[in-house]
C-alpha cells in the first residue's frame, strides 16, 4: 500500500511524533560542498532575469540528468523538475529552489561579481543575484547529488523543483510557481505530501536559521497609477496641467494609508511607490506620469481596503490639480503560510543541524514569496538561513535586493545540511507513521 498523508492527517502525525528528537544526519562530503560553492559563484557571475534563466536551467538540468534522475525541462518557460525514486515511492517530498536574478547593478567587490547587463521594462540595466537565488539553486543541486547517491536507502522519494521568475515574470507574461502548478507540476501521481523551501537572509547571522509556523510572509500586490495632464512648455505651466506635481501629491497621500488608515495592531500593511516615470526634457511639462508600487498585506479584507484608499487618493488628488488618474492592481503572491503541524514536525530537524539556540522564531515579514502558491497546493515548510557574517550586525547589513547584498558562503553549508536533514527526517517519519 502506497503511503499518502492528506492535509488533515498532519495533526495526527504531529502527535505521534511529539517528543521525537532527530539525530543529526552525517555531514556531506567536502567535495559536494566545494561543488556547491563553485556553482554558486558561477551563477552569481552569470545572473539571468525571470523567464530568461536559460543558461542556469541548462546547467541544472545537465547535472540532474548526470545523476540519473527523471528530468523535465521547459516548465513555466525555463523551470526544471526532476524526480528521484528512493527505496519507496511514498512519502514524496518536493524541494524547491528559485533561479532568477534582479535588475540591480552589483556594488560588491568580489572576484566573481556580476558584470552582466540586460533589459528590464524597456531599459538596459545591470543584473545581480541580489537576493541569493544563486545560493538556493546551488544548494539544491548539492542536495540532489547527496540524495541520488543514497537513493537505495531513502525511505521515500523526492521531487526537485528549480523555479524561474520568483521575483515575477516580465510584464505581459505568466511565470513562477503559479504557472508551474498550472502546467501540472504537482499533478497525480506526482503530487507531493509536502513541499520545502529555504531562503538566505541578511537579517540573520550565518550559523543561524529562522522559522515560524502559520503566516510567515505577506501577500504581494502591485499597483499602477497613470496621471494624465496636459503637456506644455516648462516656462508656461499655467498653459497646461502638470501631472508631475499631481503625482508628487499622490505619493505623499499614499503614505497616510499605513500610518493613518490601518490599525497596525491587527494587520500590518506596507504601501510603497517603486518607480515614477514622466517626461523626457528639462523644459517640457509632459502629458502623463506613470507610477508603480507594491502593497503588502496579510488578509483579504485589509488588502481590499488599501486598494480602495489608493484609488480614492489617486483619483481625487489628481482631480484637485485639474488632472485625472487611472488605477489598476495585480496580485503577485499569496500570503506564505507554514503548515503548523509540519513546522512542529520539522523544526527539530533544523535544531539538529545548528542547535536549538540557533533556531530563531521569526516575526511576520512583509517580504513576499511565490512559494506561497506551492504551500497552498500541499503542506509547506519554509525557513530562513542566516547569510550575514558572524562579526557583522545584521540590522546594519545591506538587505536582500540591495546592490551591496553580501552572502557569507558559510550559509551554503548550513543550507545544504538543513535541507538534507529535513528531507531525511520527513521521509523516515512518514515511513514510521505507515508502519
């Protein structure tokens, strides 16, 4: 009888496993860790944007094929999915890493710093792995190496997911985790019993990991505001309608939403404008200004209230200046939620790797992750791996998405060992539950 555990059975499993202390899995071969470091540096030097991870995906697929895994490429444009059957078909755990980089020009002095350029929203930009996805990809490739060598002893099977476009696909395209699911990545008979992901994080020192059960990261939505004025000569502003002035007033007004319109004790909210574009010459007041930004929230009611406030502020402020504004919204991720029973089950796995005192309880985070779609499809477990050097204050370290984001490569070993420990423990405990 094949092992399968539904979402409703996790509470029973957690009770059966309460009090279980995991033994630390053996440390990976130093040669594997050295290869992980080499992969990470190569990916860092050759970053690719979402839905364009052709080189990265090719390296990943070639490695997985060399391990004798069943490999599928071209999932959600450039995604790679590989199946490893262990000694048993079930339980099946999915392990996910994201591959895409950001339109950021690197400012870190490294011998393998990115010099790559690319196109983003019609402009030439620098490219950088400023969020650490190069590390995630390299870690999961190392995990695949270790588990493939142990396949006859694995008490279950593994689905490796290398995801494109976690940061979002190009405008007008689908992508990311949602598209991978739409294309049947978790379809029977390969629907996993759980999905696991990690993220390196500048907010934590290397050697520590962070986790939280239940809601962990916010829903991410974007807004676009088009302010329409009337073009005129910069020396005669009274002959037209200045959309730049109206846009500036709108930006100011939007800041009142989180500070004055939402109760922060019940539901945190962030409203940020990320870009304003209007005009091309110093002495011409343009017809139009475009503004784009993000909304982060943790429940639908609050999100909808924020949407209504953005629309009201934009339209009425523009009207007060003789201009007009059109507002549109797009959802990019859901709230990322860690399954509570699965978190209770697997937190001891992290403690076995770094020690109980080095596993930090994470607060709610207004960053977002489209791992959320995977964790909605099956029970999910997502944790953070500290990336900031031990002698640096993580509160002052350049954050993820900064051009100065720096990854202490000690985090690669912690990530590798943590993913291996979590995988072994999940599969072994699933076996025990069946027996």
